[in-house]
């Protein structure tokens, strides 16, 4: 990081990183559970309507995850001393 952080801003960054870590751990657990389910299922093609429904649901979930990712990892000018958003100035 190029700019030093005040204690208050550092605490906010730590909280955001902790939240992102928890989200990644949750996603990893969901992935592992899905992988175990897939490995236990017999390999068979889905009927086209069911495939389309599952694909649409997966795409909706991906869009939601991308929104969370963009929120958690958004650029934060508020953490840069000297910026208009910095709480100490």
C-alpha cells in the first residue's frame, strides 16, 4: 500500500478483509459440498428444460457473487489520507 492508514481506517480495512475471508471460506465449503454431491451422482445428461433452469440459476448466483465481490473489493478513496472522504480530515 502506498499510503499510510490511520488506526480507524486500518480497522475498517481489517473488517472488510475479514468479511471477504469469511465469504471465501463459505464459498469454498459450498464448492466442496457440491463437488461431493456431483461425485456421488451417476453421470447422466439432464433434460434440456432442467439444464436451462439450472444454468439460469447458476448464472444468477454468479451475478450475485460478483456484486458482493465488487462491494467488498471496491476502490476506497475514503482510506487514502488527504482524500475528501477521509474521516480525520
